[in-house]
C-alpha cells in the first residue's frame, strides 16, 4: 500500500472515512481504461492531500511532551498538616513549561513501601472543587490503605491564568494547557519516584473530564504509569468539533470559520487525545461515564474501542458529569486490586462527600 494511503488511514479517523479511503485505494490498484486511470489518478491526488492534512506519526507527536528529566524539581514545601495518621503537604515544584506547579502530597504515616496515585481534577466552571481539592478527601482516605498521592493544579486553575475570550485563541490556549499538564504530571512521576518509600511498580493515574483527556495522552507517553482511571472524558477533539449533528459545534465552526478550524487541527493535532489512544497497549484501563452527561453512550463506547489497552473495562453510572459515590467506590476497589493494597478503609471512603454538579455554562 502506498505510504500516502497508509498515512491517510490514521486510526483517529472514523470507520466510515477509513472505508472510503480503502475503497479508493482498491480502485487505484486496477485501472482498466483511460477514463478510470484518470479518475484513479485524481483519487490518488486527493488521498495524498488528505495525508498531508493528517496528523503526524506518533513518534513526532509524542515529542511535544518531552522534557528534561535531569532538571531540578526545585521542590518548595509551604505547609504540612497531620490528621488521623495522614500527613498532607502543600507544596510547589518547577514546571518545565514555566512557573510553579501547586500540589498536595498526601503521605501515610505507616510502614513503606507505598503505592502512589497522581490525580487530575476536572475544570467544571462554577464548582468549588475545580482544582486539586477535588480528590483531596479521597486521597486522604486511600492513604489509610498505604497510598501516597500527588494532586496538582492544572494550568487553568493556577494563579495568573487568564482564559482567552477569542474562540480561535482559546483553542490554542487549551492545546498548550494540555501539553503543560501532561509534562507537569510526568514531572510529578519524577517527584514520586525520587522518594525511597514508593514502589515504582505500583503507580496509577486518576483523571476527571479535562484531565481524563490528558490521561489519554499520558497513557501513551508515560510508560512508568501502568494503571489509569479516566472519568467522563472526551478523547476525540476533531471528531467532536466536526459533528454535523451537534448544533453547538456547527455554530462554533461558523463563528470561527471552517478553514480556520481545519488549520488549527493541522497545527495542533498533536494535542488531540484520539491520536494517542492506539498507543496505550500495556496499560490497565478503567473508563467511567455518566448517563446524564453530554457524552452519549454510543460515543463513550466508540472511545473505549479506540484505546488499545488489552486490559480495559468501562462502566456507566446514573449520574451527571460529576459522577457519584458508586463510581468512586468502583474506582477505589479497582485501584485496591490493581495496586495490590493490603487493605481498604471502606468507612473513610464512604465518608467522602459527593461532588456537586453545577449547571453547565450557556453556549
């Protein structure tokens, strides 16, 4: 098969789109007269053009999430609190993309070695917990089971972040925020593994909404994490934006301009999680979705199929985007099993209050 056609058959494309390309390729292999040959040549040119617009190969995309692992973390502790045999540190460390990463480090007062979890919060406007505090109570409860947790603020939740009002620039800002969050989480792995009390074979990542999408990328570029719980995430940005049946997305493309949107994905396609999902082989994956979420079940199952992880499972919950205590209980049991925790404190986990669901912002 010609290289251009292979490039055009990128796994991030829909099945229907790939079938059309394969049909065109079959026609190209057997031109039977001049007219068919000319038509085939035109199809080949179109496929080559499509290949030029296709996202770069994985190795090229993954370079956007490289960083200098030898650089100093410049760890600064701001405060610490000890409560019920759990110590919580408020700290910051240097981001390779500039600035400081605010974080909580939750440590059991128990005998090591410990498992470790990195947590990525949602970005739900109107939520009092749209930052690293979202999972703090859950992390403190899991510390009783022998888990060290690192919970970081995403770039959008840090002091000084100003959201772009222009739709086109907002897309670029979001792409760069994903890039920084992935890199800052990878630095978080460095921070955890620098500790002598962490078992490097028992690492996990839990991400919600925006940070679930970030987790789809992280699962492909960070081999040191083997276990992923991704909650209510969207994993195919270009497919979502070009959904012809979503009036909000049609309106968005009209406001920005369709060619500008396509240009964005040519330039920033590397930030779309869909291109990383086929490279998650070797990970253990638990996807959680809500039945009252904007992501319908059919789309959630489509995302599930795109992940290449051989050990993967998915569950739906009668809940909104915030999910519910049943989802928390399921993921904590899954983490208990995958991280080989010696015990689980059901009473402490049951006492964690549910996450409130604010109203969605008006489009």
